[in-house]
C-alpha cells in the first residue's frame, strides 16, 4: 500500500455503499491523502491518485446521498465541512460533482424550485483556483435551475459574464439549454446584447450540444441516461428564435464565414435575420 494514500486506501476498503457515516471518514481520508501526495510527489502523483481513486470516491458519496431520494441535509453537512472557494482542502472535486448530479436529477424528476437554493450558491462559489478544474467543470449544472423562484439563474450568469467570467457562463448556458431551450435562447440574447460581453460565437457554440444529445458531458464519471428518462425538447419555434437572436446580434460576414463549422445554420441566420435581410 503506497504510504502517501494509505488513509484513503483503508477508507475505501472499509466503506459500505450507501452508508453516510462512512462518507465523513472517506472525505477526510481523501483530503489527507491528496495533500500528502502533493507534498511528496507533486502534480504527477496528484494526477495518479485522482485517476486511480476519484471516481470510486465520488460514487460512494453519491450512493450515500441518494439511498432514498436526494438527502440534501447530508450533502449540506458535507459542503459546510468542506466549503468552496477557500483553498484549504481537496474535497470540492468530489462534492461539486455529486451536488451537480443531484441538481440535474431534481430538475428532471421534480422542477427547478425543488432544488435547494443553497446548492446553487455552493456551485456558484466554486473557483478554478481554489477548488480545481474537476470541481469547476461540474458547477455549470447551476444552469439546470433556470426558472428558480429564489435564485435568478439567468441574471447571475449574465452578471458573471459581464465581470470577466465568460468561460464559466459558457458552461452554464449549455446546461440552461439542456434544461430549458427557450431559457437558453433568452440567456444567449442577453449575453449577445450586452456591451460588456466580449465573446459571441463561442456562446452560440454552447447551445449546440442539446441538438445532438440529451445530457451534458459533465459532471464526470456519471451516465445520467442509465437512471433518468429525459429528452431535450427543441421546438421549431425555439430554433427559429435562436436564428433570429444570432442573426440580429452578430455581423453577417462572421456568421457566413463560420457557417460550415457550426451545427446551427449561421448562414440562414445571417440571410433571414441579419440587418440586410428583406422585410
């Protein structure tokens, strides 16, 4: 047994799937072992440990959190013990993934308002610098709460984009569109019309995945189609409105130039909805 991850190895061996009490020790062991691996072996050893054990740790936490529906109270205890944006632990890569899964499950099985507001504040508080890339990528599931009565998801995303966090908002926009394509077009329109948002076609790119699949690729290590019955509903009306928003917001020459590399018909957006279109 490698000594740097001995606590994690023991915790994994002792953990029983679905047992919440085991998870508290597992998270502590994960945190301790990752810290030791970084101290003794640097980034390369960290990558080895993550590749070897992260999926198993996530699955055990997820199983404990979903034994009988989603146990939000249990997850809240976990994230209070290991909060986001502080940079003094390594548990966000696990917890953000599980919280993101549960947000998506709840939106699909119930509705946006069944998602506790604290989970959205948690996801919004995760940072790349303090919590790492694995955690940060999962937080785009914030977008599945579009329409939430307590958290203004679209407004929060627009504000983040206008304050130099466009890369996070691209992920959020994608998840919004999986959850509610109409809301995705609403957010895209706000982004493209904002004078403080720099990107344009990269935001349009974020809307392409729901045309090809029913679930996003993140959070990692999860196959939602095996447990959730869900299809993205992209109506003709939503698609036409998307073309109108794109055609009215982006220069026709740019749309025509990049048309071949996009799933969305940029050429038609330019021809039918651009400033030089008839009528």
